[in-house]
C-alpha cells in the first residue's frame, strides 16, 4: 500500500528547495523505488529556459545515485502540496526509470494514474537495437 499523502508531502517539502526565479512555480517530486526507498528532488530553472531541469530529472538522478533500480510510485507537487502531472519530457524519462506500470499521483481526490495512461505506446530501450549495455 502506497502512502500517497506522505509521498505528496515529501514532494511538497522538496518543492520548498526549488530554484524557480523565472516561473515562480516551485515543484518537488518524490518517488518510491523498487527497494522501498523514498527519494525526492526539486526543479532547477535556468535563464536560458531550455536548460531548466524538472523535479523529475533530479529524481531520476537521485535514483541512479541511490543504487539504481526502478521507481514504482511518484508524486509531483507544487509548494502548496497540489499534485501536478509530469510534463511530456518527464513522462518519457519516468517510463525508462519506472515502467508502464509506474503509479503517478493525481491528487487526493482521484486514484493514481498508471504511466501507460499518461504515455500510451511509449518508445523505450526495448525499441532500440541491442547495444550490449546494461541498463
Ligand atoms: Zn518535466
């Protein structure tokens, strides 16, 4: 059973650390790994805008740093704790570091989404020719 309120709280807490001087939208992301570990991250904007890192980017980096594996549940929230859905780029990122079955928080009023609902027919590593590289 996933503690969605707790995960959303972790995302909200991470959002407090965001660097968002341009949009003012402070975002945090928190995820549960396949090992049951909770990781979190925040967005980091850049004056060039195109180099802005969404909170989910940092979350995937934290996953690699923590030993890898897959994310099994993710909550993304603003600094007030309102659940936000990942942008298109981050849905693709989460697909590779979660799975189509990754659960994505949709807020306290509705059940979480499966990533496959948010990114149907996703392109992934299995669509590339084998390169002999361990994921
Ligand atoms: Zn994003």
